[in-house]
C-alpha cells in the first residue's frame, strides 16, 4: 500500500467511525458482561441487586437508583447518577451507576468523562468485561495521534482488551443461562475485545498482529463490524496479500453505511493488484 493510500484510508476511517459512534453507541442494553457474566442483560442483575436492597430495607437508596435507572434524558440521568454516587458511594449498585454514566457520556462523544467513569467502574469491579471491552474498543476508534497521551491511550486499550479476553476464558457459566446463551454472550464480548486489539495494532502500523486480531473478530461472525473488515483489508494490503484484501474490502462493500463505497473501490483496486501479481 503506498503512502497516499494509507493516509486516505486513515482519514476515511476517522470520518466513518465518528458517524458509527454517533448513531449506534454501544450501551449496556446491547449485551453485557461482568465478573459474574452478566451478559444476558443488565436488567436481571439489577433486579436481583434491588431485591437484595429491598430486603435490607434501604427504601430511599432503592428509590434513588430506580429513578436513575428509568431516566432517559441524558442531562437528567447524569444529574441523578452523580447525586446517587455522592450520597451512596459504597452502594453495591455504585459500579452500575458508574458504567451507565460511562455509556451516557460515550453516546454524547464526551470521551474525557467516558474514560473517567470507566475508570471509576473498574476501580470497583476490575473484571467487568462490559466496561473493559467498551472502553478498549472506543479508544482506538476515536484516537488521534495528536493527543497528548496518544500512546498511553493505546496502551490502556490494549491492556483492557487483553484483560477482558483473560477474564472471559475463566468465567463460569451462570446458573440461569443455558450453554448456547453462555457461548453467544462470551463470543460477543470476545469479538469486541479482538476488534479493539486489531484497531490498536493498526494504529501502531503493526499490520501483522492487527490482521490476526481482526481475523478473530470477523471470521465466523454473521454480523461483522464493517470497520473491522475495512481495516482488515488495509492490513492485508500492507502485507501484500492482495487477494485476501480484496475479499475483506468486498465484505465491507456489501454493508450499507459510510464505508460501503470506499470499500467497493478498494476491493476493485486490491483485485487488480492480485491479478497483476499473478502475471509477474
């Protein structure tokens, strides 16, 4: 891949990812994991914790959490969440509030507060896979090499993603999940963690490791992330594996969205390069 191709690629990725994050931010409702593999949905876990709190008789705390949990307007939710954390800093639901606020800020593309509340949540539950994968995935997508702590951000994303994969490899199956649900839940967050690593390595121009991670994020995945396929194509192009690059770009080109037209163009270009390399 020549320099102009790589530069154009990075520019389009930044534009496309910004659009993707704006219209489809990841939330806890879209699949969750925690040290107890709360991947079937956060509502069940919250009901259990609220039930325990009801048994303790802390009616005001339960009411405050329910008000926060039900609130949909971002500014009000932030206000209620901060008020709850100030009043009940040692609540068993404090980590839920931190992670929920992480997602509220993430939907608003307020990265500073996204990372702040992610750190707060992980300080309480270091093995929360939902938080680990969400932040690990977000950082390389919104990363800028001009950031003051650019390399530190990538290092943090790499650490979070690897830790999430490690936790997932050891996590026990909850009693209320069958084998299929358990496998699907683990797969969803594993894919996200490998996707995060793939983007981290791509940002470092480590195309070999990026390709390996993105293969794990896309292979056998019925609904791969188009950005993953796009970057996978770029990795393969850089590795002079033009035929495979064409396939990755073509897969991305079949998906409607900000990357579709660009993927189709690069698929055609990679195919021409593959054909040309066969004649040499």
